[in-house]
């Protein structure tokens, strides 16, 4: 066990009591400077200590951690989230999920991390994933559909998440095409699907979801404050991350089964009802250039149908929308 962990254990064993730097250094056989550095390190990780001269330190509060048991208790699925891999710090839960598939992980396996050091978003963007406050997770799915159905799964995921957030928080949340969740025009969640296919057949898809659940104003980088918010900021109260994760999986499994049985049509109707993009003037940045016009509908494949100023209708399959 590392010295930092041993210090933490000592405080947990002596909950409510003050321990001096000298006592700790004697107990663990390290210098008082080392003890002080580790306590500062723990503070950086979100632990709160009270410090009193001549008494020492008392552990007041530990950072909140996602508890697997609390997710299980709220889960009503048959396979999604039945195997949960909870990690502390990873580069990206997407990498972990790809690795787990290679090791033979089952469909429905969910990887969750408290922190991502290289979280990634759509179109090569970075995804800010600070410790202990957000929901950073990747789900392994192995649907028997052709690879070109993946955009529909992206839209399906957005619908599931939107329903879960509305149910759990009551926040008025909407979907910006294809899969950003917005509250009062600011982003609270992003979805990234990464797949592996052979010929036209999908081997597996990783559904990556980032939710800025309990980030505070200070946790949001300055350059993002105009475009990003969190559920806690919007609701005025923290959200229980475990319940939201379970609610999302419950919704996702129901919609996934509906999709497998009835196709995309019912999902499309739900997506359209939750959309904040449709019937608005939009500016879509695509790899081929910028498309401007009125977002009219979603076609049967999941593409956005935009009527340009000259009256011509174009279908957009991937891109970034400015509403
Ligand atoms: C986007 O809006 O651009 C998509 C963001 C997706 C972020 C999530 S967080 C969990 C998973 N791991 C990652 O590295 N990215 C996704």
C-alpha cells in the first residue's frame, strides 16, 4: 500500500479524531514533510481536512465516489450494466472498453471512470473530464445490424439519455442534432460512438457518454462557460450519479429492444419531439463545408434534412450544428 493510502487508512480508523503530523510520521516511518505533502495531495483529490495547531489534522469529508451497489439497486435491465468496471483514473473509458472487447467482454459491459486524462469527443475534440463530479462511461454493444445503422444508434442513445435526465432531474433538456444534450442552450452531455466492423457487418460498438453531472461553475474551464453547464448548476442541487446511470441504462435497453423489433421509426419520432434543432435556422459545419438553412426533419437513416436558402434540400450525415 502506498504511503498516501496508509495515511488515509489511518485517518479512517481514527474518524473524528485529530492526528498530528508527528504521530503519523512515527506510525508510518516517514518524515513529517512527507506527511504534509501527502495531506496536501489528498486535499487536491477532494479530501477535506480540518487543521488545528498542536492537535493536527482531522478528516472531515471524502470525495464522492460512484458506488456499484447503488447502480445495481436501481437497475432494471436484463443485460445492460450487468457487468460494471469502475475505474479511478483512465486516459479514456473508450480505450478501456475496446480493450475489454478484445478480452472477450460481454455485450452490456459498462466501463465508468471517476476521471479521464485524455477524454475524447466527436470530430477530434477533447472532452474535459475532471475527477469525481461527472459521469464518464462507455458501454459495449454488439447489435446484429449493418455498420451504416450506427448513426441511428447514436440518436437512440441521445433519446435514452434525454428521457433519463428528464425523469431523474425534471430539467427541461433537449437534443441538438445529432446527439448533444442542451439545457438553456448550453451543453450538459455529449455522446461518442466508436465501432468496429468487417465488410458491412458491425462487430461491436462502444457507446461513450459524458455527462457534466455535478460540475460546479469553477470546474468548467473558462473557454467553455459560454457553451457548457452542468445538471447540478441547472437543477440547483447535486444529482445522484448512480441513479442517473441506472436510469439511462434502463431507458437505453428498452429503446434498444424497441429498435431491434420495430426499426428506427419509433425512435425517430421520439428524437424529433425532443429536438431543439428542428424547425430552426442552422449552420452545419461538415467535412465538405458549411451548410446553412432551415432544419426540416430527420430522414429514415438519421440524417438531418436541411432546406437551404435557394430552396434545395440537402441531407447532412455528420457535422457540428450551430443553432
Ligand atoms: C462529444 O460531445 O463530442 C462527445 C463526448 C463524449 C465524451 C465521453 S466521456 C466517456 C467517453 N470517453 C471518452 O473519452 N469520450 C466519451
